């Protein structure tokens, strides 16, 4: 008898359900044809009011990737990947469009959020598209460590910053052979009709234990409260505290 396909098991679902961030890559090129197919499919992503306030920058040059790797805090995969992609919030082009009609773009927090969301959506679509080809990728928020230096290096005009990057390539076997990283229990993140009033602590503890086992299996020495302990440690002191004035200097507003 023919085995029936599990319900809702589409190619997209398979790709999403197998996602794992990949940080080590084979020495094997990614063709322009394959990359362009992913980038152009991702350009079908929805965008706020059709403003398309994002840009994508593709970097293959080894010296440039090395410099970007340093700016990302020494993340080796940025230098070692065959292709690095930057996802940029870009209000420069809409500013030009305004000028074409003798108007001036009114920068605002809303424009900052819209452009950041647009860049993020297209970045997520690229990740899904490339993973569907069997490529591996990891997003690189470390590109916000030094946004002005990244902008100078890649010659961004005013009104453009890199929201995050993506190291991309063919994954090494060990990068995709392990268990998927567990996620928070569903009731903590999916609320039905009203935001849940339940105490989140028991389920957070459950996740701490599950993640500790996951890290243990990878021989990664972790705090027993693997999730909440990490969160408490990393979020209790300010991170990138100069981000706002830096982005303001680059043409983004927060009011
Ligand atoms: C916006 C964003 C920025 C990220 N930045 C980094 C980064 O700078 N370096 C890194 O190694 N991983 C980075 N990651 C990957 C996350 O650490 C990863 O998605 C998370 O730990 C879950 O693991 P998984 O994707 O393998 O399931 C980033 C992910 C996102 C969504």
C-alpha cells in the first residue's frame, strides 16, 4: 500500500521544521545562479505599504569578509563562508523618491521600524530559500556591533544600516547532523485569544532542563538553567548602548 504523506508536510514545512543555524562550511562555491534564485524569490516578501525600504548586499570578496568578520566581533564563519549577505534597512531610496517630487522624507521612529522590519522579513525569506536548496546559513546580528564602520566599509549612503548579516554556504556534515535546538514550550509563545495569565516559570524551568540536555549532548558546558541563566546573564547589563546615537548619526530617528 502506498504510504500517505503526513498532513501538512509540504516542502516549505520540511524546510522550516529542519532549520538549524550553520556556522561551518565546506570549501565549495555557491553559484550565482542559485544565490540569485534565492534572493529574487525573497524579494517577493511582503513589505510595508510597498515601500521596499530594504537593500541586500552580497559580499564574496575574501578580504572584505575578513574585515566584516572582525567588525562582527571576530565571528570566524563570516570570513570562512563563501558568501556573506547583509540585510540593510534602507530609507535612502524613498528619500530620493520624495526628492523626485520636490518633497522631503520625514524621518521618524516609524520609518526606522518599517525599514528594519522590511530588511528582517526579506532576510528570513532568504534563509528559508537557501535552506530549501540544502545550503546552510546563520544570521549575524553581530554586524550591529559597529554599524558606522560597516557602513563606511561597504559605502552605504545616509539612511542605510545593516540590521543583520548572513553567513552562507554548503554546510559541513557535523553542522547539520546534530539534534535541532529545542524551542520554548508552545504555551509560552503561542497565546490563544488572550495573552496567557499563567505563571511562565514552570515552563521556563522545563525549557532550561531540556536545553541543558541538548548542550550536554554537544559537550557544551552550560549553566544548569541553560536558557534563563543565559538570559539573566546577558540581558542584565546594557548591550550596544551606543546603538541609538550611532544610528541617529546614520540618518535614523527614534522619536
Ligand atoms: C537576528 C539574529 C541575529 C543572530 N546573530 C547571530 C550572531 O551574530 N552569531 C551567531 O553565531 N548566531 C546568531 N544568530 C543565530 C542564533 O543564535 C540562533 O538562531 C539561535 O541560537 C537558535 O538556534 P538555531 O537557529 O540553530 O535553531 C542570530 C539569529 C538571529 C535571528
